C-alpha cells in the first residue's frame, strides 16, 4: 500500500510540477480540466452512490467549466469566489452539527448541486490564482498541506479531545490547533527569511498589504476552513458508506480525497487576493 501511494505521488508530481514550473497555460488548462472532471464525477457519486448517471452529468459540468473558464472567459470570477465562501459558511459548515439529508431525497439532490457549485468555485480560484503566478497558487495550497501534516503529528502527540467523533474519530482539537500554530510559524519565517524568492507568496502579499495582525487572522480562518472541508467530505463518505471518493489515485483514494480541504480554502484565498 505504501509503495503504491508513493508511486502515485511521484507520477502526480511528474505531471504537475513541470506544468507549474514552466508556466505553460495550455498544459495547465488541460490538467485543471481533467482534475475538475474527476472531482465533479466523484462529487455526484458521493451524493448518489447507486446512480449510473454520474459520468454523464460530470461530462456536462466539465464541458461547461472548460468553456466558461478557458474557451470563452469573460465574466468576473469573483462572483464564484463569493458564492463558494457563502455556501460553506451558511450551509456546509452548519451541516457538521446538523447533519445531512437522507440519500434519495429532494434535499440531497439540492445539496449535491450546491456542492458541485462549490467545486466549480474551487477550480475557478485555481485558474485565477495560477494567473497571479504558479508560486502564488502553490503558496495557498502549502498553507493547507502544512496545517494537515502538522495537525496529524500534533494529534498523535497530544490529541485527547475529539474534534468530530461521529464524523472523523481520528481528528482532535489539539491536532487542529497544532496545525494552525505551525502555519503561523512557517508563514512568519517565510516572510522574514524568504526574501525576494518568497515575496510573491500569498502570505507575503497579505502581510505587505494588510499587516501582521490581518495576516494571522486570515491564516487562522484558512486553517479553520480547511478543517471544515476535510470533515464535510468525511461526512459525505460516511453517509454514502464509501471509504474513499473513488480509486482514481491508487493508494490515495480519489481526487476529492486530495483536495477536500482546498475546496473551501481556495475561493476564500482568491476573494482575499482580489482585495490586495
């Protein structure tokens, strides 16, 4: 299992790093569209695990995404960022306490459409943040990755109080707080020690425009959003009786399993970046 996980990670890096490093927009559009198609397919499978129509629906959504953001981009994507932030704040985050509607209900169908819109907002943010620079996009993702990695180790070392025992028993408050503290420390170090090489990162841009206090508030909000995104997908999988969103990425599960924490974070980061 570990060998498969490492091999898949190496293949993904071999695809993604050249696209980002060489800043090739066409290659980026192809890769982003492929990942969007996989994510939206998994999305509808999570809401309708026994349906055979997920592939057809995902194909339609993917075609619409490609047209709207790559073939004929014109509208201001800020609309998508705002919608993405609102649905997480008003619908998905509260569901962690209130629960989800039953499968095969009208409420579930409506919720699947809302989550699909959230996925669109996430990938719209990817397109916009990449347009700022590949480094800018990666720096936002790195915040989430650092929070997740250090939350794991903090939880292993200090975890006692369960964060959401009915959704994800392995997560603890101590882990989440440890991940947040690590993000604050790493962001501070990157700004103070990174020099010109890291001046174009998300954290450096926020600090330069809004100051240290605002940066720390933004980072805490991003870490909290990443935890909510992770827990919400876990809630969807638990309800659907699925361990992973798919097996598209051997050893890792599905695309949504890799980006669940990014789905609420990237629209939020893009909305903030638009005001810098």
